[in-house]
């Protein structure tokens, strides 16, 4: 069962929720798809790490074979190729690795070469298999890394929690594509509501069952809670805004492994999520 | 001397376009014959790499100078692979900039921005 945890902005508590849900489950997989700044591993401190380098294909030109016909450049929808001063220039970071230019070149002057863009680390932290996608600084897109991870999730390890990148762009779509259920994490502010609305729209478009965890809850009115009631979005649980939890988190500790109170809180949340997922599975079967 | 300028419309009375890569038109102007030609810039509708495609257009028209308020790093890489000089426009009037170039009052565009990749298109 794959559960994606997402939010419209950074800092709402995606990692807090996904790390603690994974840790409180009997056996689980935690997947960090926030490849630009993965931080789940800082909490899990996984052992027995195996790394796999991830590469993409980019065109490589044989200048003596190229006759400057420009068919490659005309074909490329992303304008990754320019022909200047009788020389083909390739813009690696603009290339989407479709391979079309190589196929279309009548002179067979283009071949593909590997370009390493990051890595996937797989390790273990007690009951949790920890998989972390890491994109090299300066690379344009982490989607190939996310594809590599999500195409190959072990299915015998119970829940898989996917810690998504913030926002609602292509990389988030890739992360939630195969998810069975989506959890939104929302802050109790008007800004939080705006961002919640973004991911709500996205997930609705993907027709995924979903619910909200209200994080940083204070006494008084919660605009995110009002929004959920208005839209009829299931509220899965509430996490208080307090110093104790904040301190555990900023010390890179997993609160469910440190404190019974939070163990109970996230156990309840996991039960609620499990019920929801099963309910969805039954109604959709 | 043949020069190029991103412009908002096909007229000498229009304004200089604030974007190089996504400009709808280019003015190709000959400072000797005072002849002007307006080109549609198909790069404006690109999914990405608009600056590269716009720069390719400029290079293909064999101009000697580009007058623009801004230029991204990919476009600059294409243009700098040639002898084309990039000047910074002083205001949004086409004629003022042509006059300033003739009087030697335009400075080179020093600031090349990192581009607006992934922000201009989905």
C-alpha cells in the first residue's frame, strides 16, 4: 500500500508525518522523493546503505559526421540544440532525454551518453527500509530519480510512505502517480489554506483518495480546518504546535521512538489512515 | 551595420520587449540603409529553451549587434559563440536606442541572468 504525503509548500510537516508514520508501523518503507533536499534520512540515520548512481541520456555529437542540416534542432521541442558557427551546441540542462534527435539525425552524427544527475540510497533503520533520492546540485529535474525509486518498491514490506517534494509541479505528480492514498499536511494559516488548495486540486485531478493532517494546531480558529469542512475533506488527525515536539524534531529525533505520547498520536493516525485506505480499496473494487 | 532588438509589435513606434527569449517579434534594422524588417519569434511559444531558439534566430540573420534590456545565460552562450555584441537598451524607445548606438552611448550588457527556467512554462 503506497501512501503519498504532500503539501503545497515546504515546512508544513510532510517529513514529520511520513517519518513518524513509517516508524510507528510494524514494518514499512520510507521513501524520500524530495530529491532536491531530502532530509528524512537525517531522522532515520539508516544503516547498511547501498547507493545507486542515476543517469540520464543526453545527445553527443560527432562533429565530423554532422553536416548542419538542423533536423535535430527543428525536432527538439525544448530547444536543447543550437547550430552556431558550423557547430552543434547541446544544452544538457534543457534536454529532456527523449532521444528524438538521435533517431532523427540522417547522418547518424548523434549518439547518447550518460550524464549522472544524482543517486538513490537504500538502507535500514530498525523496522523501516529507508530509500532516499538525491539530486545533484544544479540539475534541472529529479524526475528520473523518482521514477527509478517508485518503479521498484518492494511489495512485501507493508506500507510505503512517500515523502513528496513541496508544491504541485511535475515532480509531485510523478511522486503521487501510483499512490493508493494521499495525505495532505496543512498549516493553520490562510497561506496554509492557499497551499492546501493547490495540492487538493492536483490530487482531485488524479482522482486519488485523500485526507488531511492538520499540523501545528493552536487553540482558536483553524482556517485549514474550516477549508476541509467546507470542501468535505476528511480530517485524519491533528498534531499540536508545541515546544516538545518541535525540539525533538529539530534534534533530528523520531518522536514516536522517543515519547509514548507521540507514539500514541501517530499510532492513532496510522490506524485512521489504514481504515481509510481499506475503505477506499473496498469501495473501488 | 545590421542590428536586432526584441520588440512588442511590428512597428517602429512600438516598445522594446522586456524579454529576449519570449519576445513576440524581433526588429532587424540596418543602420546604413535604415531598412527595418520585423520577424515573428516562434521561440515565444516554446515549452522551454526559448532563449536558445531566439538566439539561433538572431545568429541566423547575421546581425552584428543585439540590443536588449535582458538576456539569459543560455541565450548568451549561443550569441557569445559568435561575434555578435550584446548591448543594454537605455529605455523602451526603439529610435532612442538606435540613436544611442550610433552615438556610441550604449554600454555592453554585463548582467546575464540565470534564466527563468521552469517558470515560464509548465
